[in-house]
C-alpha cells in the first residue's frame, strides 16, 4: 500500500490559517476536536466542480491546492482527503476508510460511496471517526469503540456493529448514516467512487448543485439560486435574483470566488 508523503510545514501553516486555527501543541483529542469543528465552519461541502466541468484529482497536492490555495470546498473524497493530509502533518495517525451511505429507503450505496477517517491521537483516547465531508453530520469526532450514545450539537450519534463482520454503522438520532469497512485504504482506491458521483445520473451530486457550511448558530446552504439559512433551528429560504447576486452569495457566505454561476448539468439518463 502506498505511504502518503509528509505535507510541507508551510502548507500545514497555510491550511491552519484557512480554517482559522493555531498549530496545536500536541496531536491529542482536544486538538482533533477543535480542528474538525473549525474546518466545518470554514470549508464548505460543495459539488460545484461537477457542474463547472472541473477536474477532480485525488492526490494530496491537488486537494490542498483546491481547499487551501483556491479557497474552495469539495465533496467527501476531497474534504476528508485534504483533512487527512493536515492531520498527518500535525502528528496524528490517520487511516482512510471506505464507507457506503444509507439511502432514505435504508438501502446501501455503492462501495467507496464515502471516504471517512480513523484517527489516532497521542493521548491514546481514540481511535476516533473524524469526518468533515458528510455535509450535515457530527460537529465533533466520534469514538469508534464507544457503543453508547454520543451527544453532539448535531444530534445523538451511535456506533454499532454491522451484520458484516468487522464493519461499523454510524447512526444519527437512531437512523443509519453510513457503514464503514475497517480495512485501510489509499486515496487512489476512491477514484471509481468519485468518477461515479461526478458522472452518473443516479448520483445525487449530478442532479443538483449544493454549497453548504456550518455556522456558529446553524447552517447556510446555497442550492442553485435558493439560499437557505438555519439559525437556532429556525429555517428561512430566499430565492436569489440575477447572476451577480448568486456570485456574491458564493463569495460572501462561503468565500468561494467564481467567474460564472454554476448550472446543474444532469447527465443523460438514457
């Protein structure tokens, strides 16, 4: 299995500035908790590349360039891939894991549907599930070996054994979110899943636009021209007008500077 190359210190410093974090004194659970939360507040979950025709390259260099230098977000492969590089550079032990998400009807998605992270900390409190790439999910890492309720601002989470030996289900408020396989993976293993999600008419990523970010008191999401804000549980929707207003929303709410308004490009389902 390929060994990830260490990330340069200057790249780590730039990443920390991107998410408004300081370099932790040690790679412990408190630092991991702070880093995940700040990442969710700063870097949007978005699928704009799919609809802008941009290339998605699953390698540390291009992922860091997109998230840090270009000030963009991404979907799970990109966000958790980049976050893994940051954590490794700070001394955490990180393993990439593949997961399959549960649909609304309870069926499982494709293999490599989702990339999540197993993280080891210096204080020996883990291992932890750390995830900045599942959209609206836990704000803080989850203990992998804890089988009781884990309270989080986003809900009550639970890790449970799956029917397949060794797999784990992650549940939120009693509903299964995704099933994780314990075998270690590398970024290249997720290329087929990423290809599927950016090309298949069956993928929800090709069916609509999304750009979403956690806020200090809720969440803000831009879907096409609809801006949705949730503040202390109160949801408000607003339709944006011309292209200038949409581009301003991407810039002001997500820090994403675009030259053109993305348009949903649904693949031919025939």
